[in-house]
C-alpha cells in the first residue's frame, strides 16, 4: 500500500443531534368537552459513535471528512406519542484509535476491540410534553420543554498500531526484510534510509496453527525523540506493541552502542517503553565469517535475550519465533 494511504491522525468537527421538542397538546375527542394534556415527549438527538473494525488499519477513510453531524430528534405529538429518535452516526475506526478533545488535548477513550462502540458525543435529550406538568392545581399546563441542543466539538483521532511485537531499529537494520520472510506482508525493501515510511503489519504463522502480529515501525535515528528524521510521528506506534524486537545488523560498527542509542530514544520519548519485554536480534549474520562471529559474540549487550538471524539463510528464524511466542505468552520466562 502506498505511503500516502496510511493516515494515523485526523481532526474532525463533530456535532450530535438536537433533541426534539415536547408537545403542547390537549386531548380532543367527541363527547369529551375538556380533555386533559396529552403532549408526548420529543425524541433524543442522534449520538456520534466510534466503532472498532479489525479490518481497518488506517484513518484514510476519514481524511477528507471534516464535519460529522448526527440527526435531530423529532418533536413529540398528541396522544402521548414520543417523537422519533434522531439517527446516530457511526464512524468505524481501526483498533488502537484514540479520541482526544482537540482544544484541551484530553484523552477521551480508546478503541481496542472489534465491534466495540463508544459514544463520542451524546445527542441532546428530548423535551418533555405537557402531559408531565399536570397537577391538582394545574389541570391544563400550557408548557412543554424544548429539546436540548446537540453538542459540537473538534475531535482528534489518533491511531496507535496494535501488534504483539514491534520491530525497533535504525534504517536498514533488516526489519522490512524480516517481516517479508516471516509473514505475508510485502513491505517496500531497498538499500537506502527510510525505505519504510509507514508501519507495516504482518501475521506470523507459528506452531500448531497459532499466530502473532508483527509491526515494522519506520526506522528510528538518533534524536528521533526530539523530532529528527521521521521523529515523533511513528514512535507512538511502539507504545501499543506487547513486546519489542530490537534489530541491529551484524555489520554495525558498535552493536552495543547502537542498541543503547535505541534504548535511549525510547526512554526519552516514554520511559514506560523500557518496561516492555524485549529481544535483541543481530541481523544479516550471513555476512560474517565464523571468526568475525566469534569476536562479535563477546561484544553483545547484557541483560537482554540475544540471537543471530539471517533472513536470507533462515538461520535463527524459528528460534526467534519461539522466543517471541514465549515472551508474549510467558513474559517472565524470557530474560
């Protein structure tokens, strides 16, 4: 999918429907000289609702939707008939979508499950008809309530990709190549920085028909947490991954330093990211001789599960899947 089709941020003006007015009506029937009040209530205004859809992975369909308005409720009628409820507007969004108030930045809620529905803006309540206002001292109330007006707000919808494992590494670390090998995803792959311009998701098949979702996050560079390179635009997607798979190529000048730089960028952006379970994969190991590999083994970072992999020769791929599965499902068993 072209990079322009991945939209993870939209700002829209949302208006809920106004409630219908209550009816000011009196019973009028043949042979009934003075019928009492029988005005019905107005119908509530339509809500604006967000609904999770697991088949969506981008907010592209809302990119050009700047204004969303639900329908107004209908007024009440005589005979205590309640007005029709205004039609709700349902906006389907990908899982991992967060709704925020555009003015205050307050996070309202997030959509994390398929079919989950959350009311973004409630419709106005319908007004009560004059039937509600009769009393012993007022048999003919000349009053009915108007409906409540609808609400209007500017809302930000922000997508954070949901995946079991997120790939973290500098450009050209081999993340896209790995994703293309272990899943059916077909990310663009080339030997230049920032080949990956959007997060790519792939479903990785595992033993006994099990599977997990892997996300290739666009490459981080030193200073990304301050907005350099692709900057903060994609760092937020890492927050929604269950575990983090760091990737450093075997031909790196200093694997330990590169790994520490990646950790630092995540820590500056959000210290909570370092609490996630993580694995370090040394990619492109097929490019090293046995002697070079032996030297490299003595220079690896400590306190992280590390293994060598090659997407070309398939070395370490099955063991990597095992480690990922154990880390996702038995997080305390992987150091």
